[in-house]
């Protein structure tokens, strides 16, 4: 140590990189587990970007009516199968702000189809925070203010319109409210059943374990898609869209729990022999307390990763059922219901924009998979 005139001391020892590395490792070992997980997760770029995207997507759901210029079932009789319109900023070399060119429909007597031609002489400037169709903000507050609108007498279809003249852009945002939440409800049902039966089978073993395993094997041996179709076809057709939505969500959750139950059972079979579990049992802790307080917390990280990988499967399940006409039905709006119009390949060939709902499905499913991979790699923060 060297004493300086101002009273400070300076360490004369040479810098030791190995000692510094050991000091950092010691600090990491003392850090809380969630901090270690976050440090590892933020290095997974795809997982981090996917998590931010999914967070923004779910935060957007209550404000779908504000973002969408029209209601989900608002029809424009003069704009059937109208093509997508682009937002422009310059007209004849002059900047006039965001605008679209109005679409004029003309009948083609050779193909017997309506053709739309952009009126490039009369640009329609977009207005923001304008009044339009009424909607329920977050399902509670009635409002009619929209993020953007076209002038009176002009329609705006950023992603085109369908066979009934409904705006595809607006319907995708409204459809996200059902398509994204069906996975959350389904995974909740799946987790309750999977954790309960898996923990009971793994902790108690014996005859209970044998019975639950036989039930799981029977359910997993059934072909999944035909079983979905059979259960969905049993839903009465006169039920409201909301009731059908919850029933479809519960069906998806019921069919998904056996896989989770097996994972929980396998983990509990190994954890129940640990010393801290034996100590809790010797101190008089009940079976329920041992499962809740000692076993599940050590398995929760795996459950979180499993959830992010199971939600996209449920979204795809709802999409498949609605696409086949056995899931959600009109006037309910989901991405699967919208894709039901794309069953006719001839229509898709002529009007390809009606298949646009495939894009958010692909993006959301990929985002959940990337997020699940990132969480799975991060939940063991001590792994180099």
C-alpha cells in the first residue's frame, strides 16, 4: 500500500485477472435467481425480441377498436374484394402528408369480376384521432375515436377487403383478441389439470400413480385432430360466440394436460427423495404443503418454459378448428374464422389478400417458440 499526500492509499499489488474473475463469479453466486435468469435471457436476442413483441401484442388487445378504422363486421357493399391500398406521402412530387388514393370499381364484362382502379388525381388525406364506428374500449368503455380515418365518402383498406366488403386490417386486430387469448385460457386449464394429476402421481406413487398413468396413456393414444373435431362438433350451434369461445378453450386445455402431467410426475419422482423433502415430512408438513412449498418451486422454471411452448399449439388448434368450420363461428372474429374464407383456392388465387391472416399466425407462433427457447436456455443461469 502506498500512502499519498492527500491521505489516500493506493494498492501496489499487480492486477490479477484470475482473481477478478473469481470475484465476479462469487458475486454472481450471491445474486438472486431472477437476476441471473434475466442476465442470461437478455443475451438471447431472438428470445428477447420475441418477448417484447408478444408483450406489445397483448397490451394492444384492449385497444384493438381504437387502432382499427372500422368495426369487425362493418360492410362496404361497393368494395367487395377491394385490393390493399398503400399509404403515400408525396403526390406529384409534393409532400402532403399521409394519404391514400381512392379506389373506383369497374365491372369487367370479359371476366365478370369487379376491378378496382386507383384514382390518382384525387388523393384522400388521412386524419388522426377521428370519430368513426363505436366500440368498447377494453370491453368496458364505449368510445368512437379511432387512430386514423379516411375522409367522408372514401374507404381505406390497408390490407384489402373480403367477400363481404369487410376491412381485413380491422378484422385481424379484432381477431387477435380471441386468437391470442384462447391460448392463455387453454394453458390455464392444462396447467391446473397437469400439475394436479402429475404431482399426485409423482409424489404418492403406488396405485394412484398406476391409475393416472393409464388415463394419460389412453388420452395420448387417441388421434388428436379427430378428437378435436368430435368434441367441437358436440358444441350446440345455437350457443353464443362467447360460450363457444370458452368451450373451445377448455377443450384445448383438457386435451393438452397429459403431456405436462408426465413431465411433472417424472420430476416429482426424483425430487421426493431429496433430503429437504424428507426433512419437511419428518417435521410434520402435510403432503399438500410439501408439494406447494418445496416441490413445485423447484420445478416452476420448467413449467414457465413449457407454457410458452404450449400456447402456440393451442393457437394453431383453434385456428384449425375454426378453419374447418367447427370452432368459432361468425359473427365471432378470429384468425381461424377469417381463414375459413380462404378455403376456396380459386378465390385465393384471384384475391390473395384474403390469406393475409396467415401472417400474424406464423409470426406469433414463431415468437412464442423463440421466447420458449430463450427461457429454456436461461432458466439454468449457472450453465456456461
